[in-house]
């Protein structure tokens, strides 16, 4: 998957994860993309640890992996830095 695919997948996953976490209005477009891309990496690690497959391309399964990772990333961010 190329850089454009990572940006699209990261942006969508970060946006949905920020709505789930309740900080969508504070994050912005770049924040959504960064959280989504980091989340795709984290989600890939989590899924690989439990015997699954990480991000495989621009598809619905990869979106789910990135979304799970992005929610975990936002949860860890909230634990470390609080609500600010």
C-alpha cells in the first residue's frame, strides 16, 4: 500500500476513532491522519500478536485493524496526557 493509501486509511480510521473517543473537535485533519497511521501500526501489532493479519491494503478489514489500533492509541494518549 502506497503513501496515499496510508493517508486515506489513516485519516478515516483516525476520524472515526476520535469520534468514538470523544475528542473529534480538538484533533483536526492532520491529527486524525497521524492517529490513524499510528493506529494502523499498533493495530497490526495487536492483531499479529493474537494470530491475525495486520493491515493488508485499502480494504474494510484493514480499516477495522487501523480503527482498533487508533482507539487504543487515543486511550493510551488520554492515560498519559489527560484530557488536554
